């Protein structure tokens, strides 16, 4: 059974339709929307600020989601895919965005709706990855505009993980 625990007066609010893997840890001021899924080894710690996750979003194995004491919470929109072993720290990720495996998105960064961060990328504090763009590298920078195939894959990924999660319930 997943570790779902309060921190001070804040208890995670998780929609009953969500899949939270047995080895995930969700603590504090965290809200997780309908049909979202949190996979094995994910740590989501809403202790010094809040975490809000939309609907149909998948946060894949070994990802860490945290916040900042200095004004930045973490907001993750609807239909987002966050790949394995990502670090999501005190940032905003818009609807339909995609964050690749082992990417790191830092304090105050914004990944706009429908933007993509490549695997292994490091999005520095305060950077904005605009809609329709692929950013990659360490530090991340613009690589190219997204293609129709990219958008199709991003939409497929979010829907696929909702279906996959239902097989685990």
C-alpha cells in the first residue's frame, strides 16, 4: 500500500479514480485529480508549499516532485506525461506537456501547455519553455518546433497511462 500521510494539518487529497502505486510516497498539501496515476517509487512531498496535479496525468517511476519554501509551489496540469526518474521542483507544467525521463525542471520554471522537455534536460530556474517547442540539453535550450507526430505521441502517452493504470486496480 502506498504511503499517503499528512504533514502538519495537510492531508493529501487524491481522487478515488487515481492509481497510486504501492511504493509511492505522497505527503502533505497535495491534490491529485481524476484518473491521474503515480507510479512505483515516486516521492511527492508537499510539506513547505502545495502540489496540485490535474486530471489524467501520469508521473512515472522514481520521479521526485517537491516544492520551495520561498514562494514556489508545484502545479502540473491535465494530460501531462512525466517520464521516469524526473525531478520536478517548485515549477509549473501546463496541460498536455511532456517531460522526458531523467529531466530536471527547477524552481520557478514554466513548461507551457503542449511543450516538450527532452529526456535528460535541465530546465534552469525561471526559464519558460513555450508551447509547441522541444527543449533539450543541460542547460535546456530550444531545439525545434514540435511536429504533428510529437503532439500525437504526447496525447497517446497520457491516454495510454490512464488505461495502463486501470489494469493495476
